[in-house]
C-alpha cells in the first residue's frame, strides 16, 4: 500500500465524522424550520377557516343564486343563466339607486376625510387635557350604527324631536327632517357623526411627519397654511388614499343609517325617502321585501365588480400625487 492510499484510508473516518456532524446540525435546523411553519399555519388557521366559510363560500353561493330564480323558501326554482343580469341592466330603479349611492359617496367621503383631518390637527396641538378631548371626539365612533341611527331618528323626529323643539321655541315652524328633501342631509350628518375613526388614523399620520421639516419651513418663513399644504398633506397622502378607498367601499355599502335614521312615516307605513333609496336599500328590498334572492344576488355581484373598478381607478388617478416616505437606505 502506497503512502497516498494510507492517508486516504486514514482520512475516511475523519470525513465520515465531519459528514455526520453536518447532517446532525442540519437535522435540528430543518426540524426548527418545520416547527416554525407549523406554528405559523396554526396561528393563521382560524382566519383562513373563517375567510373560507364566511367569505368565499357565501360569495360562491351568491354567485350561484344570481343565475337562478330562487326565492329563499320555495323548492321550485329555475336556472335562468344571465337573465337576472339582463333584467338589472334594463331596470331604471337599479341605476337610479346606484346613482344615489355614488352621489352619497361623492359627498360623504370628502366631508368625512376633511372633518377627521381637521379634528386630528386640532387634537395634535399641545392643548390642556388633550387626551380628554381625543377621547370625547372619538367616542361617537364606537357607538353602534343601530344606536346612532335611532338617536338621530329621535333627534330629528318631526313631532317629538329635539331639533324641532328648538325651532318651535324660537318661533319657527317644525321641519320634516326625515322626509324629502331634508333626509339626505340628516343621513350625511349621521355618517359625519362617526368621523372619530378617520381622526385617529389621521392623527397617527400627523405624528409620523418629521418635525425637522416643519422646523425648516418655519425657519424659511413659511406660514402655517403653506407648511400644512406643502409638507403635511403630501406626507399624509398615503393615509388619505387609504381613507378614500375604504371610505368609498364603506359608503356605497351603507344601509343601516338609511333604515333607521332617515325614515319617514306616511299613511301609517314606514318607508325610506326617495332621496335615500340607495343601491343597498334596493338590494335589501329585493331580498327581504320581494324575496327575489337570485336577482338580489346578481345586484350584489354587480356592486362587487363596480367596487373593484372604482378602486382601480382611484389608484390609477392618484398614483402621481401619493408620496411614500421611504428611507433611502431601505432602497439599497
């Protein structure tokens, strides 16, 4: 046996020991990774199950219903294909209610964002009892929609409401706030009542604006309004975009204030005023008043598609005015 062969034979146990240590080191590492993966899926499993059972399955069921004449009770239903969709395309009530929902979103979303941002700027100042003011301004946002709707209904009732009580005390005539054409204004006030949510998000955005920029603008002689318009608002643009998208989605789906607050009673029958007969009220009436589950499901799927389109358009037209404050080192 040569010297090289002897050295090779001597190195074999050493190499085998090294390989064994490597495999033993990799085995705990892979076991740790597998445990982390299992822990991750265990934590997200409740959300995944809830999302599948409470979102995906109902949406798939509603999609199936939209191709039928099912009324929710009778077993005698028929498959009509795109019949419900063709009907809603020719339904003037559907398009009128959709127009009212769009107008409501066009008015209520900017007003809510402006009100929330204004309150955020107010409570962001170094005031006495600032925490108390923040709490009081946010409290209306935690009131359930049903409670807020009933409160506004009682507040603006034509016969026993506090608003008309004040008007009659000063010699004015009582106003039918819950009937056309005033019902839409009561509805907007009901929505603005919950501007505390937007205030909290805007306040978090304001506190994230670097103070150095405000100090530099003050040194350069910029006024408070110019600093707010040229520094604060651009840096808040991602927050404002988020509030716009979520506000549009929420406003077109608003239904509870329409059903509870701005309701008129005519001839002993309680009805929603025409000005507040929005798309979701139309869907509600098709589902529960007329029992047209198939047609109402088609209405909801059309609304889903329209929301996707509106969201895409918002992102498309705001891409040039939204600025993200990214650390230059994070780009490397």
